[in-house]
């Protein structure tokens, strides 16, 4: 059997090689998946804001709970983190890459002219309107018309 690279020997896959186990989205599939993800991202961003808002209270709550066995603020934060984690995993389970949770930046792997690229979406945008080369990231976003 032909193996194009051997990880055991430390040979890495070329950056532009296609991963045969990777899911690749068409633009239509990415936008359909985005319609499922958008409400999840609404929750993710709401929890992120809540966590950041409560961050100044976190350390004192942790210090107090260490001595008395618990703290309501801390218990609520743990629930928020658990919900946040579950939402992140649901998004990742759809084969979508979370690139920056603060910006709400997601990438959908796609193929363009036989090479892997990303269809790119940022929280607050409508349908997917940008794509970029894998190595270029957010700064290299190009209008979807050129896809």
C-alpha cells in the first residue's frame, strides 16, 4: 500500500496536500451548516460576554469557596463554562473550525482548484461572503465572488 507520508518517521504532510479524511464544504453546504451554527454562536457569544463580565468576581469567589466548600457565583460560572464547552464541541462536531472565539471567527474547509482553502465567516455577518488560503488566515480574506 502506498503511503504518501510517514508520520512515524517524522515526515510531515505538505501544507497544500489534501486530507482524504477531512470534510470539505461547498459554499451551499457551508451556508446550510451556518444556519444551524448561528444560534449556537449566539449562545457562545452571550456566555463569553457573561464570563468576561463576571471575571473580576471569579478569583475572590474561588478564594472564598476554598475555605467554605462552595460559592453561588462560582457554581454559576462553572455551569456557564460547561455550557460554553458543550456548544463549542457541537460546532466542532459539524467539522467547522473555530479560529477565534472572541471575534466569532469560523472556517469551513473547502476545495478550490484541487487545494484546501477556507470559507470564512465572522459572527454578525450574514451568509459566508469570504474565503482565504489556509496559510493566509483572516488577513487574507477575499470576496466569495473570487471563489
